[in-house]
């Protein structure tokens, strides 16, 4: 893989092929019957053809990207092979047909430099340093202009589309672009768009839980990619963060991020295997509720739940009357069971949330620009070792996010506003150090 200086990128010739982390259609089914679906076997790094650019798209030289769970789902071909998404998308027309290939370039986070713009692109030009929203929206769908996430044509880039971010180059729509905060390095910035904006929509947006000052917020998986951003959002918004984690090391990290109460999930006896057992859910809920009341004096207003099957029933049980359970995923399983009495009798709400629209993306990014929300990175890998980076996340051995250097030659590059970085402070920007 060839690394280049960012100041040279806007003028360089666009290559006919580029290096990318990708999946191959011929590998679908390779994990059938295997208990350990090791993504290092399916994630390939090699040359792929450079696609043609549509009029509303830009070509970004990717400096860095990051690992998300949707890349793991793609790489295990579960619950569905994402090649099916590409085939369905390709049926819509000429530009969409490019996405149906025998390979899929994956990756839904990224930071880089624009090197080419389509004829229909306004507001952006070559040389701009950008982050990439993971949401590909259709601006010609009327509902997009109310909320792009409601559109049936909304897709997750690098998961439901091709030409994603774990590569030397990425093809994105201009409506996915966000200005890169100048005080962050490439790998720090690349770790934020998906999780930071998802947490923002779940907690802060009028389409989410509408968290207000003083709200007690239960954050499951508080040391994960979504969790570390949720804890910061709660504290930044004047709430009381109750963080559930799985180890003392993770407890230390979320305390550093501002968690008011930290609970080890082993204290409540809730594991991945008993989310379907009503008695176990009730017992865990009583223990968790008791611990939360002991430390805060009240039940939570909001449960931030992306863990799913193992935790959802407990979330419904512990939130107060009139409380909210907001969910954006199910990392432990999609089939949730809960006691409906605790939903209807307490007049609670369940809100489904998915990604964030572009306005929410920009609002979440503004918090990063102000230093009010910071990246939490526990690993940085070269593109050649993307399989190892993904495996780390697959085995839940990470904290926060894991980034991948694409065209950036080493960590720490891309900082264009050192004064802002000095004002925010290295200790705050690197919460895992020490």
C-alpha cells in the first residue's frame, strides 16, 4: 500500500485500482456449522477496481477508518449476507448497478481528504478534510426532507452499499460529508461519526429519548463504542450516568469519562444466556434497580440499550413510570422477551433508533469540535491488519473504538488546529492513557 502526504492528495492521479478490505461473494457460507466465525478468515485486503463517480458523489482518499459491528456482521455473513443488499440495490438503475460486484468493500466510518468531486456536487471541493456519515440518504425521496432515517431508501454505507471506508479510497455521496474537527488526528476523528451521532439521536434528539438535565440514564455496555459516547452525552447534557460494564478496567475508563455510578454486570447476575428466563430477568432487574436507587435515590428515566436480548427485559423493568427504553441494536440477539405489564402499567415507551440524519450528524460533530465529546480509542491498526482489528472487537477485547490507518502513514497525523487541541488537553483527548 502506498502512503502519500495529504497536501499532495488533491492533485494526484486517480489510480485504476486501490487497496481495500473486502469480502468475496464466493466466501458466503464459509462459516456454516462453525461455532467460531473468525472474521480474519473472511476479511481480505487486496486490490479492487476504482468505480466510476456519480454526479452527486465525491472520491475521498481515506486516511483512517474504524471497526463497527456491522462490519463484523458483514464478515460473518450473518444474519444475512450483505451481497443480497447489493444485488437488490443494483436493480434501481445505472449508478446503483455499480454496487453489485463479486466483492464488497466494507467499513462505515472514516476520515480523509476529498480528491475528486462529481459534476453535481456543491459546497465541497478537492482538498477538504472530511468525516463521512455512515448514512446514505436519497435526497429525492420527500420523506428525507423531514427525516432521512425514515426513508425506505436510506442505507448504511459500507454495509448496505459497496465502496466503504476500510480502504485507500471511498466513494460517498456529498450528502454524507461532515467537516473534520481540526484538533483530532485522522484515527481519532475516524472513530467518531457512527457511534457519536447514533448516541446523539438516541439520547438528545427530538426523535430519541429527549434527555433533559438531571435525568438518570442507564447505559448498558458503557465501555463499548456506543457506550463511551453515551456516557459523555449524558454528562454533557447535565444527566446522571449509570454505567454497566464487565470489568474493573472498563469501570476505570467510564469513571474517567464522567459516569456517576458504575455497576459491574456480574453484580446483578445477568449474562447473555438468561435474557429469555423471566425469573432471571426479574431477579436481575430487582438487583439492578436496588443498586441504582442506592446511589441515585431514584429509578432511571432512560435506559440506553443496544445489547438486546440479554438486557432488554431488564431495561423495561427498571425504568421509572413514564420512562423510556431507547434501542438501536441487539448485539446479544434480536429476539427480545419482556414482561409487558411493566411497559403498559408504568406507561413507559420503547423508541427504536437507527443511525442519525445529516443535521444530527453535524450537531453531534459540533460537540466533538468543542471538545465536549472526545474519542475513546483502545487500538490502532494498519489496513493490512484489518482482520486482527476486527477480531479484537469480535471477541469484545476492546474499549471504546478501534481505528484502522488507511493512507495515513502513522498515528497522530492530520491535526490542523493544534491550538484547539492544546486548549482541550491531551489528557482529555486520550482517556485510555495510563
